[in-house]
């Protein structure tokens, strides 16, 4: 393709609190060198300055008529297991595009979106499509509120997303295998999750600015404070560690969106160490970098893990910090000499405690792990390879996209509500406005009705 491409991007951006928001803003800033980009949002205004200049932000309802009048060369969909992606599905199932898959288990978010809209039948049809009759039975269990993590793990609701795509981008081997396991035959490419080198202050300077003592051992976890990051086990381990080491603190640097969860964590601590555990809440980017610089040891545990990549993990590794990670799924792919792997079973807290004792007692070993961590991310997570990989895949997918019939949901799943008849028509009509001629509206409506197989 010789001309400058025009692409549409569907993704959350700031102020939506998701790692995908920052990822997308960094990506479109870089892709703009080769492509004109419109980013379609779910009815909110973006915060980033890039949308006041090089990249246009548009309401999701504008897409159908803009794509009809002047079709995009390609469409890039960012999909993850978060409710902020829910608005993307109706468009993605109708218009094949490249999917950047940030999680390979989408079940919780899909179920939440369906139940919030009182569309139980649609949820059951979709899980049946992905997982057969057994899936439909599981759907009833989920709907009744009896599902646990094992249920969600076994039934990821990924198949229809893969079928809708003309190509899929993932960031690790685990995620690629999960896509292949659906049985869908589509191009899948692993593109490295990007590490962006950043200037950090000297540790002593950072501690002075943050009010942390220079002689104190600082252990820190970065990113959203949510269940699934092993914080319960880490706090149990820290309680034991503090009894041995004494002069230490544990920092949770990031925002917690669930006050009850945070209260539970803090109340689980014995009075003797509560003052040594600090929850910072959301901090500005400059302060976040200071905390990275100030840390001696970092903790980045995950269970469950669904193929997601951690920007915070790469940032602390790039800062030459020794970091504890779970020996689980995609995190197994990290080299064992560039991090400290922690076994989930039989005693995760005990494994964290032993790792902290080892690193604190052997600072040369900790520094060596940190140096190898930085070497790893600088070699294997270069942002130029990330941008080039995605750009090339988008370009290559254009020919594939032109040969793909819009997803079978137009006939096989339209009854499920994934794209109901009102969805089809409303997505077209609501975006147009009075400047589109009536005959265009009628023509496009007739085309949609024809595709849906509705008799007049």
C-alpha cells in the first residue's frame, strides 16, 4: 500500500483508569508518523494533549457513517477483560479488523456487560457459541452467582473475538497458545510489549523528596491495588520479614478502586507494623518515578493471570530493580536470572518471605538480578520493535480484511443480541445527522436488513 493509511482505533484512553489507556496513547502517538488515525471513544472527552493535535478523538456513534462515506483502510480494536471495552464488540463483530488482545480470558467482562443490560439470553447464546452446550450450562451457573475462578478460567469466551478478527496481536507465547486453542485459524503475531526508557532521579534524591529515610529497606508494589496481585501473601510475608529486618517498609504505589478491599488489607496487619505499610493512592507520573527510584526490592505477583502484560513490571525491571514475579503462565517466560520467581503453591507467602530474606541479606546478588532485568527489557522489549510490528501487521492485514465476510454473527448470532437489529440500524442512523441525504439512509438501512435476512 503506497498511500498514507487511514485507520480507526477503538480503545479506552485517559481518563479511563486502565493500563490499556496509556498503552493506546503511546501507540497512536508513534503510529501517526505513518498513518492518519481516528480514535473512537465511548462518549467521554480524552485528557491527553495528543487528541488536540495529531490524532482525532471521535464519539463511537460517528464511526458507521464516517466509515460508509470514506472507508478506513484498517480498524484496530483493543480488547481486554474490562467493562471499558464493552462498547467495542458490536462494531468489531460487524467490521473485521486487527485485534490487540490484552487479555485472553474475557468472560468476567462479557458477563458483567450482558447482565448490566439485562441481556441474560444474549450472554447464554454467546457462551454457547464459544463453548457449546457445556458452556451454556456454565452460563447458568455464572448467572446464578455461583461461579468461581476455575469456571472463568475454563471458559474464557474468546472464540468469537478471534473469529471476528482478520488478525490478532498478542504480547507473549502464553496468549498466542490461548488463541490457537480456540481452533480459529487466523494470523496471530507476538509483538513485544513495549518498554519505554525513562529518566529517574538518584535513589537518595528520590527518598529525600518522598520523605523516606535513606537507611530504610524499601519494598514496593506498583500499579492498581486490586485482588489478584498477591498482596495478601505479600503482606503476610512482610509481617514475618519485618520481625527479622526491622528497619523496612512496604509501599503500595497505585490507586485502589475498591475501598472495602483496601480496608481489609490494612486491617489484616497487626498493630506493630501498620506504620510500616503505606498506601499512596494515585500519584502523578513524576512522583511514580520517584517511588521506582527509591525502591530496593519490588513485588509483582499475579493470580489469576490471563496473558496480560504489566507496564509497571517492565518499568521496575528497566530501573534495575530486583523483582518478585509469579511462576505462572506468561510470567514463566521471564528469564529466571532476571527476576525471582515465586511459586503459588503450596506456600506463596512463605516463598515471598524467603526471597525477601535472601535479597536483603545479599545486596550484591540483588543488584546483579537488577542489572540482568534491565538488560532483558532493553533487549527484548524495545519500543521500536513494538511499533514496527503492529504497523506491519496492520498493513499486511488489509488484503486479508478485504477477503473476510463480516463475522458470522450477522446470521448465526444476530439473535443473541451481539448485534441485534436495533443495534445495526441505530449505529448507522444515530451518527449521521441531518446533512446526510435521506436516500443514503434508506439505502444503507435496506442493505443492513438484507444482510440480516429479514423479510420485508
